[in-house]
C-alpha cells in the first residue's frame, strides 16, 4: 500500500486543515503553538518506536475512528443544514454522507488517495481565490488585538495536538512510508496563514463569536451583485476538506478489520454493522 511523499503530504495537509477548521473557535495562538510542538514531539517518538505496530495502538485507532465518524458526521450534517442545504434534515444528510463514505471507502486506499489528489486542485484553488477576495477587507490593526488568552491552555493545546497526531496515524503507518517533517511544517503554515487571515478580517472578538469564522469572512465579499451568497462556494470547499477526514477514518476501521478477519463476508458484515451503529449514534447526538 505504498504511496509517494507528495501524495502523503497533500493528504496530511488536507486532514489537518479539516481538523483545524472545525475546531477554529477552540484554538488560540498559544494553543496552536504549544499543540504543534507537542504533536511534533509525539510523532517523532511514534516514528522511532514503531508505535502503530502495537496491537493496543491499532485497537485505540479503531475506536477513535468510530468516535470521529459518530461525532463529526453529526457536526458535518449540521454544518451542511446551516450553510448549504437548509431545507434538508440532518438525518437524511448523515445517511447520504455515510453511504457515500461506505461505497468509496470500500474501493481501497489507493482509490481514496487518487480522489483526494484530484479534489486537492479545486480545494487549494478556491482557498487561494478566497485569499484574493478577502484582501480588501484585511485590517492590519487587528493583529494588535490578537487574543493570547485561553480558557484552558493545557487542554486546548492537548486537543489540537491530538488532532494533528490522529491525522498522522491515518496516513503514514498504514502506507508504511516515512514521515517527513516538511509535511508537518507545510500543514502548520497553511493553518497559521488561515488563522491570521481570519483574525485580520474579523478581529479576535468576532472570530470567537461566530461558529464558522472561516465562512463568515466571505460574507463580507461583494462582487457587485454578480454572485449572491458567495460564502456557499467556500462552504462546499469546507465540506470536502472534512469529508476526506471522515473517509480516511472509515478506512481506518476497514483496515483494522482486514488485519484480524480473513473472510470478506465477515468483514462486510461487521463493516455494515459498524456503519449502522455510527449512523444511529450520530443522529441522536
């Protein structure tokens, strides 16, 4: 299941950026800094000790993947009903998300990576477009008001570090490829750039006020009536970033089952059972 370093790099950037966006409100500049350092230290230890090869680690990742799918399918469904498809129910959207993930996840890791790479052109293009559209609304003075305060710096840093580490385990140990520190720093730079962009446009106080500050900054954009509600375009970008995180979390479950169950029929049975379990729990959260 070998993949090249470019594929791993792009996938890691997308996964960590998805985690960053959905936890934007709970990240301060200091927790971002300390969490990054903590994650980098842990990843180096994991690389040196082959931590993923321990059965306990694989089992914990299996459980974490189920938790991620339950919790974040729910969050993603509400995000879609809030920003894109307001007339649809979250139950229908959750079902559609999980069905799509189930079908695509069964195709295998290489297929998933190829889909991510193809989508990355559009994701990064719209991210770059977003920067140019928001340039007129940047207020450099907002940097002087950047909040360094945190409700609980330790927990926020730990949470952010956990998300970076989780994204690492979804890629490198499974593909049996070496982690490159460049991948980590590129992902951190991308997140930091976005963090500062939002602060420059909204300021610290408004950033903490909104549920999805990255989307809110595009509500300021005015294309002289040419496009109504341009933030919907960037909501779709947001959606795909996070969809790929859920997709690789699903594959983590499949990968675990394949390790310990040899018959395809039994694997399919347990996979269907787990997916139904995830669907019901995600809808009653």
